[in-house]
DNA sequence: TAGATTGTTAATCGATTAACAATC
DNA sequence: TAGATTGTTAATCGATTAACAATC
């Protein structure tokens, strides 16, 4: 395990971008890539690419840059997509449904294996290939499927209960779309994605730009 | 304009969280709040709250902390929600529709005033109160409505064209869900939200936690 | 060789945290 | 007063960038 340099969230984000980009490059048949080319495609600097790859222990050559298939393999393994990862989605509203749709044909090692909702109308069927269950059976289904991650798209009021049940059933990573600060044990990783916050940020900086224009 | 301290993306994100939280607190009728209470509700430290509020030039009292309605007013103004901000959405797929739904009853000063799609089946109607147009008229509609922000939920291949048209029509802020690095003039603010990247990040750290558990 | 790129260290930058006098 | 909180500065921490010898 490469524990010398701390692997931050930011580095993982970039590695994920590299991976997606490298997949495309690989499909196009390009065998090699230079740090500055990969950097440009991912919106980062060449120095960052070199340092990140150094951090995961991958080396290139000063003559041909980095070997694309080899690097892709390395990054994929580093991110843990050598083996399948299972996740579940809770809350089959509009956003939940959009995410179910989104997963069709994405990273084949990230498997959305079940979805849950309180509303009886939305469950006991298959949406975009994913079986939907009532939340009442969530705990047992998650444990049985050994899902490691949960995506929470339920209303604010239900989010904490959902999170607690998921964690009890063995989930160690949560992607939370509800605007609440979830209380979870320290070993559980939580990423909050509050669309309102993101939009307000864009609104602020859009306003700043518009002001400067004048 | 408070230009002494640079206002970073991170500060704006926190201010947005404070604002949402303060709205709720205000509705509940609480008149005052201490930095550590607001901090806990927003998942940050008390020192950060104090420093952020100092940055926007707001003062509290050491006896009663911060005045809730006054602070709410100040943060709202600082973020530019004193006046209405108009935005448009391009790409009425599942994700686009989820966002259209999302906007019902959110921040009333962030107005989603139009949506666009190439698919004729999806346009010339009203979804969740938002009128949907064909992309062919996007430029003129955006300019006419003086929209400042654009949300891009079209496929990767179409994103750059959409972005260029929006920018030409006066948009200065973009929220981009497509996994491409958009090329825009430097005065335009772009926030990329790649759901795959976010999920792969959660997957990585979920895996790390699971490993530690053993 | 000449020129470009990598690997890696040192310097810079910015953000967070600690600390504490001033205030109520 | 005694105790808690604010406003603000200094210290710490971490991430990015600059720089350059080693390599091809």
C-alpha cells in the first residue's frame, strides 16, 4: 500500500478523470501520451499529472511519455476497479430515476444492484435493469448483496434514517444528495452533493463576471 | 466591494450552506445563533464561520452571537440573491427533468426560465412550470430573457456547441454535467459536475474503509 | 548531440486551525 | 466579576507550482 504520501480526495478525483480519459484514448488506439496532453484533456497542469502518477508509483519514459494501456490498468487497479463494486440507490424520485438511467453503460465495475423507495407504487419492478424494493427490506437486501456504497436521493427528513440503516448493513461509503449533515461512524466516507449549493456558487460567480463586463 | 480577502469558491459554498440553514432557523423563530451551533449544522468549524462572516463584513455580539434575520439578509445580499437571477437548462433527458423538478419551490431568486432540447418530442410544452424550446431558437431566447446562467445536461458530444451558443448569448456562468472540458472565454465561470467522478471517489474511499475494518 | 520529457525537490501559495485579547 | 463568545492575528498544514538534473 502506498501510504507515504497521503492520498487526498482531490488526487482521487483527478485519477478518476485520468481513467475516463485514458479509456477513450485507448479505444482510439493511441499507445502513448505525454503528461501535458493528458493534463489538457483533464483540465489540470502537466506537473500535477506527473506528481499524481508518481504518487501511485507509475513511471513513464522521457522519450515516449506514458504507456496508455499500462497506465489505464494501473490507475484502474489503484482506484479499486480491478474487482466489481456493488452499490444501492435509495429514493426513486426524479433524481433517483435519472441516476438509474445514468448507470446504464457506465463503469462496468461499479454495479448498481438494487434501488429502494417507501412509495409502494415505485417498487417491486425493474427500472433500467435495476430491481426496486420497498425500504422495509432494505437492511437485509443490502447485507445479502454485500453492497459497499449507497446513494441517497430521499427527502431531507428521511436521509438520516436511511443512512443509519445502510451503515448498519455494512455500507462504508455514501453519496448524499439530501441537504443534511449525516451523522455516521468515523469509518464511513460521506460525500455530500447539494445541487442548490453548487448552483448558488455558479450564480455568485456568474454575477461577478457580469459585473466585471460592465 | 469587499476585495481585500479573496473570496474563494470554498467560502461561497459555505455561505450558501449558511444561508439555507439560516432560513430554516429563521422560520423556527430563533433570533440568535452562536458560531459553533451554525458550524455544527453546516459541517464546518466555528472558527471558519467566524472568519467567513468577518470576510463578508458581518459582526455578531459576544453576548448573543449572531442575529439570525440580519445575518440571513446579509448573506443573501452578498451572494447576490437580493435580485432575481435567471438561468436556462439545456438537455431535457432524465437528469434534466430531475433538475426541472428539483427547482420547484427552491430558492425563489434563482429562476429557471427556459429549457431546450434537440428532440422535437420533448419541446414546445411546459414541464414543471418551465417552457421547453427547440435548441434552434436557444440563442435568441436566452438573449431575450437575459439569462445569466446555463445548466448543461446534454451528451458529451453536444456540450461544447451548447456552451459556445450560451456564452455568445450573454451567459456568464455554466454548470456542466457533461464529462468534457469546456473551452470558454476567461470571464465565464464553469463548474463541472461529473457524477461518475464523484461516485468513483466514493467507491475508492468506501473501499479503503472496508479494508481498515478487517 | 540537441531538444523534449520525466521524476523529484524546493519554493510558493492559500486555506485551515490555534490562540488569545477584547467584549458582553 | 466569572464565563463564554467574538474578531483577528500568527502558526500550521497541505496542495500547487516552479525549477531543474536525469533520461531518452
